[in-house]
DNA sequence: AGCCTGACTTTGT
DNA sequence: GACAAAGCCAGGC
C-alpha cells in the first residue's frame, strides 16, 4: 500500500464516549505474548498514520486504564525501548520483555524484525 | 483561542 | 549509517 493520498484528514473511528486512546489500548491488548510492534504500525492500523506520537502519548496514560495494557510490547520503529523510563523503575520494561523470551540488548530488541507483529497481517477484525 | 510538550516517523544531508 | 529538521496531532495550561 502506498500513500497515494497526500493528506487525508479523516478521523477513523469517531465514536462518542471513546477516544483515540481507547482504540490504541484495544489494539495493544491484542498483541500476542512474546511479540512486539511499533507505534507507527498501530497508528496506521487505526487510520491515523501520522499520529504515531499520539500512540506513544496514549501509552503514557496506559497505566490509568483497565485492564492493563502491555505497553512494553510497543516500541518505536527501530525496536528501541524508548518508553522504558516511563515504567517507573529503570529496567522494568526490559525485564517484562525478557520474561516473554524477547531478547533485549542495549535497549533494543535484537530480533525485532522477526517478532514484529503487524496488525494488518496478523490481526483480523 | 493560542502555545507548548511529546513513549514517533520520514526525509534530507 | 548517523544526525538534524520538519511534520504530525491530542492534551494540558
């Protein structure tokens, strides 16, 4: 898929009572154990390709929602644990990933390409 | 309304 | 491949 359109400014799911964040949480909760994805992938899946930052921002508030969101499975496009400092203790995010057999080295997931979970291909809604 | 921030991504150098 | 800059848009003030 190419982005033939330059900028379609159409919001995807504008449900009343639900925010963009809720959609993000919903997708993140569906990430299988031991797999990871990127902020941009989630954003594209929601139709907001240019809202990758918002996905990250949503993760910032992920601790306030229930059920808990496995935010540690969401990384940036290079597989770096950019949000580990938001997990409170230093290294907790990496710990969670390793508990799922995800190898982390120098704040990066080594097998990011293999473990990458693409909502478009692996998630059918 | 306006300005600033940011757990991002893409593009150009 | 590394670095810088720009674009992005929802929230908070």
